[in-house]
């Protein structure tokens, strides 16, 4: 097995389904194997059995129920990512506890999150999305987990540079991410000072989970982070994350920026869509904006980032080496949307530097 993922798979994608419900295991196995590119090589009712089957069957992708007996899924995931990193897709309930546990799992290294099917009547819809996520996850570069700084340390380091940003109050940061974006956004936002420019974000994530993600980030970032609501003001020190299942657009009324949260068709198979957000930022913020496109599968946001650059914004794409999936950044680079290509660790600093610049530099 390739420990860094399965980008070199020449045959079917081998999947191990881990769930304490025999009904769910059977339903998922049946639905997944309808796709000729996927082979369910085994199932496991708990992490202990899963551990043995991972070693024996060498799956490319794991689907993991995070609410299980004997050992909870998050504890298992942390051990797995430390000793045997591989792409993991988390299946979670929509309860408050379920969404919080899902956030723990994403922070522990899971690459995707999905609503757990509630019955045989919903498994078909879930399976269609799960199949697409398995194909994405199989291409992911998964690394051994590493401990990050404690929240207090992040806040302290972020606030060191806040005084130098007093002149950037009219700037707008716009960020888009998908697979691997939870970890990427955590790193970028936790490096921002409390006075960073108002920030608008699309992270591909199902409805109900974005609120928990925003709440989690708010606890570790110097900025205020919240799920965007219709009419919310975009202002220095605040980051707004598009709610799952809704598009979020930047609008301007006089000197005030605010967001519009709206329904609408999927764009690049996504709602929220990075493309929709970036196009609105290009229109209403223009040269006052800095855009960054981070790790993710597909092309969502590439053309929108180009629109931003053409409108005078400074633009950044995450580099291949630091991306979990180098899809969205690659498409942005290919179409000329990215002014600079940077490793994830340098993105926040460069965004802040661009915001401080009084005019565009080439």
C-alpha cells in the first residue's frame, strides 16, 4: 500500500467500511460496489477489528463511523493517522454531539465528512455522494499527524503583528477550500491577527457542520469566526464561513461590506461554491481584495480567482506539496489566476503583506 494515499491506483479503489451497525455496513457495501471503480474489500464493526483488517487487506480508503463502542472513532483515527496514515471519510450523525465529533475527526486528519444514512430510504442518496468522495479521497496525500500549537499560543503569536494592520480596514480576504480544507483553514486563520481584514470563506462541507466548524475556529483564532448569516457585516477582525447548502456572496453598500446568503443551483457540483463567492468579491471589492485558493478536488473557484485578479486583487494558490488534494489550486494556476504559489505555512503572512501594500505590484 502507498501510505500517502492511492494516487497510483491502477485497478479498483479498495475500501474498508467501519461501522458498528450491520445494517449500515451491508447497505453501504451493496451501494458502493455498484460502481465498477470501487471494491469493498471488507467491513468492521469496531476499531479493533478494523485495525487488523487494515494491515491484512491494505485498503486505499476507509469509511469511518465516529460514534462506536469499545473505542470511539476519533481516538482510533488519531492512532491511525500517527502510525498508518491513510485517507479516511467520516460518517456522522446530525446531532449536536455528532457534528462536534465530526469536527474532532477532521482535525485528527479525516479528509472528508458526510451525513450518515438514517435509513434504507436515504442510503442511496448518501452513497452517490460517498462514491464521489471516495474517488477524491483515493487521490489525497495523507501525512502523519502532527501536534499543533495550543490555542493560547496561536492567539499570542497572531496578535504580535496586529498594530501593523491598522491601515487595512477597507481590505477583504476571500478564501476557498475543499478536501483537506479544515486543516488548511485552521492553519491560515489561526495565524491571522485580531485586526486582520474582514474575511469571507467557502469550505465545501455539508449543512449543519459549518456552524460547528466556525465555532471551533472561533475558539482558537484571534479573529471572530462565525457561520455567515444573510446581512452580516464583513469587517476587520471577523471571518464569515458560508453555511453548508447555501451560496454566500459579498455585497457592498457605500463603505459597508456585507454578505448575502442565498439558495441557487449548484456550481461545479457545489453549494456553497467558491466560484460564486469569488465572482462577487471581484465585482464588489476589486483591487481591495486578496484571494487564496487552498487544497481541494475539482475546479471550483479557479475562474472566480481569475476574475478577482483581473479586477486588481492579489491572488494566491496553495502549492502541490502542501495540498492534500491539488485540484482547485492546480486549476487556478493553469488558467493564470494565481499571482503567487505558496506552501500553506506562508499563505497567511503573504495575505497580510498584500493587504498592507498600498498598490498592486507585479
